[in-house]
């Protein structure tokens, strides 16, 4: 493929845009500008918990209640989660940066960094998580070097007012306190034009 360039004005300046093949480093750097929350996806098989830190998590549908996450095809946790058939997604707080780092590394026992309680169906729910959902594996789609896993939510909880842990441009961060009142926590669910949000 031959790389081409395009020239456009940005803030009054001519900017050269690369139209060539997208390389992984540029892809990562560009998409890193999209700030995300941090979650830990967990499961247990035969009483043994597994989990990994995950930024690629989102709500998919309200009716039925569906969520998605995207594990790497090289993930060692995903085959266990798939076999278990159900998983938990734990939304981390700003105070859980160490937990995120541990679950994002290849450690022999990631769960030493965080206390946890099994749900009635045995899914690990991390202590201190802002919120959590438990879901059954609904569908799995191949997507390049990852999978897109759709889960049907069967239980959920949490609702802490603590600030969330965020990740932006390769670094942890947290929201800045605002002077005006915060919006209602579920305003996006009650927004009249629901298709704008989900």
C-alpha cells in the first residue's frame, strides 16, 4: 500500500495528515487521548479466581441488559472466564491504582492485592469497587487481536460516591472536582433521546 498525505487547515494552520497504513504505535497514541475508566474483569473456576485489568468495557443494551469487554487473544484469564461461563466487572476507584497495576501484570496471585467476596454464583467481587456487575457470557466475536465478549447482566451493585480511577494517555488520572452540582448519576438512562447515549 502506498502512503499518501492530505493537507487540511486546523486552527488556521495547514496540517499534513498521513493517509498511509496505520501502525500500532500511532493507533495507541491517538486512541490514548480517549479517557476511560478502569475495571477488573473476574471469574472463578473450581474455586480458583482469575482476573485482569480492562479498559475496554461498555454498556451495550438496556433491554436486555448487556455489557461488553474486550480481552486479548493472548489473555491467560479469558479461556478460564469463557469456560466458567460467567464473569464480574469491577469498576475501580481512584484509591485502587495498585489493584489496577497488579491485575494488569502477570503476577502469580493477583488477588493478594485486593480483598474479595464471591457472589452467590462464585464470581469474585473486589472490595472497594465503586460498582460491579455480574454477567453470563452471551456471545463472543473475533475482532483482530482481541475478542469482543457480550455478557448478559444478572446482578449488579455498588454506587459509591468516591472518585473513579481513570486512564488517559498512558497514565492514571482522576476527575477534577467541579464547582457546580453534579448531574444525576443515571441522567443518561433517563435522557429522552436514549439513542444519544447507548
